[in-house]
């Protein structure tokens, strides 16, 4: 393990002149690796920055050093990868809260399910899954009358889900598979396949949108009329 002072940059102009590491930085304890294998070996450029709830995570050390007032962080992903400052840019990280300039609708919260003392990830409860016929790139439908097909699991099922921004795909309990495929066939008229397939952009946009409904935090009901916020339901 290594301990060194770290400064998290902000606006480009603020990084010119002065000893910012000494003025704005904080002591960070981290680990250096010389070799990696598996999934992350081809994904990461310089390393992995952990945002779990563990005391050793980056955001917890930043909070304990008094550099942010709230033990919060937010990730705002761009709809496509952009190029800025010569590097590929996929979004914005904000420590200590969120930037309201990036929010197009009211911020709502999922209820975090307490895990055991050895787990430090962010676990939520999946209440429902839907396929929205006709597509759409967000929870907001393209048209008001778009059909929603409920995906109903068969028997008892693990509805716990873990949020992990480093994994670019979704994994579910295997017992969701058959009802998902049934719903897909109902929505598209064809069988779901794991095989590679070439699609035009128009064909891709017509595919059903998978909507994942999470158990909400009571804060939502205290702050909003659920009938006026697209990302909230009354359940």
C-alpha cells in the first residue's frame, strides 16, 4: 500500500499556477498493482478508482479529509462518447453531491438495501421489469400510448440488484430468462437470440426498451407528486 497527497481537478483554469496538491489535496491510501488479468485487464487505462461504501474507498477518504461536505458522489453519463482535451470523455463525476445543470428531470432516489458487514456495494430491490414496445432511449416514452409488457418471474426469485458502473451489461437471476424471452416474442414477433446480428440504426431504435423499476426511497413521496415525475410510479 502507498500513501500520497491527491488533488481532484476541476475547471481547467483553476489548475494553472500554485501548489494545488498542497492547498487542495488530501492524503490518499491506495494500492499499486504490477499485473492484472480477466475483465479489467483490457478495460482500464491507468487503474481503478473505487467508489464503494468501504472506509478505504476514494470518496470516503475524501470526505474524512474534509474535502467534501456530504458523503455523496454522482456519475452523469453522456449519451455518446465525446472527445475533449485529446482524450475520450464518457461523462462527468461530481463529488459531494450532483450538478443540477446536468439534470433534465427531478432527481429521485432508490432505496438502498442494507447488506452484511462484509459487503460495501450499493444494493437495491427490483420491484418490476417491463418491455416497452416501440423503443425509446430513456424512461420517458416516445409516445403516450406505447404498450408496456410486464415481465413476470416464475416462482420465488432474487430481486436484489447491485449497481456497478464499471460493468457495461446487466445480469439477472436466471429465472428471469424464460419470462423475458416470452415478453420479447410478444413485443417483436420473433424469438430472442444471443447471436450477433447486423442492424440498421432504424431497426435498433425500434427494439423494445427494457425498463427496470426499483423500490424507491420514502424521500420521493415526501418531495414530489408521483404523477408528475416521469421516473416515478405510484407503487
